[in-house]
């Protein structure tokens, strides 16, 4: 039986460190995790950490290496499921409007795999009409949201915007992949 493949997108949120736990837990369950790290995501977690936990190269540069097929198409075709955790307001806007200016958004624009997103941002950003309009667009396209949760945020405010509990994210992904 062939292992299931998850594309795990990690964006520039303080919650990015929790992606390590997600990647590790799913790898231990037999999922092949392809981590795609944005430039801002790499400010919070390193490619080395993700590569060590997934035992796979991290996708962060569309132009790295020699590929018979474009890297973003290869990764898009390989994914059985895509998850962006954490998903910032910026990446939600890019996804809603079809921007593909980095490895992660190019892969997500090209994949046919179902997409889950776990938002993480300041509560004011989450509640902003532009973010909520982008969420509506994405939901109308079939994107499934996990969270956000409410509670104390890294910025010192309390409210909606926390990354959903890691256990909930792992359970949702495991359920979708049947692992």
C-alpha cells in the first residue's frame, strides 16, 4: 500500500513552531509529509527542523535544483491532501485571489488535492472584513477551515485567532487520509 502524501504549508505566524509537532505526528503515522515553507514562515521555524522531522526535503524555492518537471507541479500532483497550518491573513488573501508568488502558493494553485487551512493571526486581523470576505470565497470553493480557536494571542490580546489545537488538526488530517 502506498503511503498517503500531505502537503503541509507553513506561513509567517508565531504559531509556525506548532507545525513541527503536526509534521512529526503525521510522519509517525506513516504519512509522507512534504513541508512547503514561505519566506516569512522560515523566520519562525527552520527548514532543517522540518526536514529532520519529515525525513524529506523542504519546499521553499521554486527555482532550487534540477527538476524534469517544475517543482510546484510535481509537488501539486503528489499531494493527496494539502494543509496550511498556520495560515496567515496574507496567505488566505493570496489563495482567495489566485496569487502564486512563492513555492507554497504556486503548489496550492496547481493542486487538485483537497485543501484544509488552520488560520492563526491577531483577532482584529481575523475579524477584518477583507479577511472574512477571503474566508467566504475559499469556503465557497470547498476549502475546509480548522479553527481558529479563541483565547490569549501572542500579541497580548484575547479573542479569535489562535491556531486550532494541534490534536484537532492532526485528527482532522488523519481522518481525511485514513491513517
